[in-house]
C-alpha cells in the first residue's frame, strides 16, 4: 500500500514535468498553445513546470534515501 501511495504522490509532479518539457519543446518549434499567447511566456511556464516537477521528485527521492540511511552522511543537517 505504501508503494502505491508513493507512486500516486509522484505521478502528478512527474506529469507536470512532462507537460513542461512539452511546452518548452513546442515553443522552440514555434507552436503556441491557445492559453499561452506568447512563445516566451510558454517557454517560461514550461521551464517552471519542468523544474518544479524535477525538484519535487528529486527531493522525494533524497528524503526517502536519507530516511533509509543510503546517503552515507553526505546530506546530514
């Protein structure tokens, strides 16, 4: 049950990161989405989504590894 909940928690930020990557790619090819009316706004929003999703997933993995003692003391506070 715990693994399923972890997958559910990681799905939304992962999906947002994928959406952000898609928006950045589309803006590089000049494809503008209807809600984002400028290419640079679309790229900035995509970058924000991508970095936010990536940071959440990275933080989740780091927290889990610190909790189970797999970081070898590098990230102790």
